[in-house]
C-alpha cells in the first residue's frame, strides 16, 4: 500500500499575528507540492483540522482562521478529521482509518512543527507506523522560554526536528520525499 500523506492543521488562522512571528514561509507551498504528488498517484491523503477550545484563538470554531489554506484545500472524498488537542490521533479515528486501509507508512507535514506536527509524528512512531516528516513543509512560531529567553521560529523548528529525528521518524525534505515515492 502507498504511504498516506497526513496534512496537520494547515489552516488560515496560523498566519494570525496572535501566534507571533514564524519561520519557513514556503511550508504551505511545499505541503502543496506533496499533496499534488499524492493526488496524481491516487495515494491516500488525510487532512487534520484543529478546532481550538480557546475562544481567543484564531482556530476557534466559527472564526475565519479555521479553514484550510488554499494550497491544501481538501477535495471531496479526502477525509478531514477534526481535533481539539495537539495530536491528530487523539479524539479522531486517524489510527483506525490508517489500519483499516492497511497503511503502515505515513508522510507528515503541517503547522506548527513544535505543537501538533511533533505530537502527531511522535504518536505515529509510537503506534508503530513508519513515519517520515517533511521538514520544509512545516513551520514554527517564535517562543519565549521559561526564563524569558527569546527563541526564533527557526530555532524552535530545528529543535523539534532534532527531537523527532532522534527516535520517532525519518526527517526529509519535500524533494527527497518526492524522489523516494515517485
């Protein structure tokens, strides 16, 4: 069976200034490149959509930030699984859907690297899936550390990738993934 492409929370609201400055402005374009490849081959695609429980969040139900970005808008028939926590596996039927379709390999891309992407990727690995993360099809926002130290989105992104690559998934570029699966 072909690998499933899991697109995590690539939603309009994640550009909102509420989240702060972010790295990798090409993340959506690269995720769109992967999605085009998967669609051309008729391979399975799953869209994950975050619905925040925080009324202040741009991803709160009913707000204009909830829809997927144009580069990755789901087509009819492509599953869209909504969640309220960081993992695409919690509160959804993602694991069961993958198992029902006898999928062992997953490619993951999305927003944001250190939140929902990292959590979903870690769980994919822990659940026994062979996970590959498209590092250039993800992005992270600046964060302040507990001591007030400022970490750029690039630093946060790099640390998340290091965490994931050490144990949970292969971390590759969009071009490497396209070459591997073409």
